[in-house]
């Protein structure tokens, strides 16, 4: 099991498009993937769960990833967050 903290670096936070990118990674994973934010823990394979958290820019969150491909999932999420969900120009 991996506990993986990431910070939202884009300018709009987790809205529909970033949530979709996260779900694209997590839903194909063999591992279970939960997201903890502001005291709430949700299944990160559900776009509705991610959207209801209303995660703002600069927020820190923690992914709890458990399974065969946990390192791969953590790496893909890190790349996604580091690239600001491919939204903001560098």
C-alpha cells in the first residue's frame, strides 16, 4: 500500500476535466485507489466522488493506492499533477 500526497497545481482546481483525467488513470488500475481530502475519503475511480469534494487550487490531497500496480498508478498521478492536468501554459 502506498500513501501518496499531491498538490493541485493548476489554476482552477479539480473540475470536470481534471477529475476525468484522474478517473482515466484510476479506473483502469488493478489497485484500489482512494482519495483523502479535507477529512473525507472517497473512491478515486468515481468522477462524481471527485467532483463532490470541490478541490481548490493549491490543495494537498492524499491518494491511498493498494494493489499490484500501485507504483505505476502513483507515477501516472504524479505526472498528471506535475503537468497541471495539461491545462495551464507553462
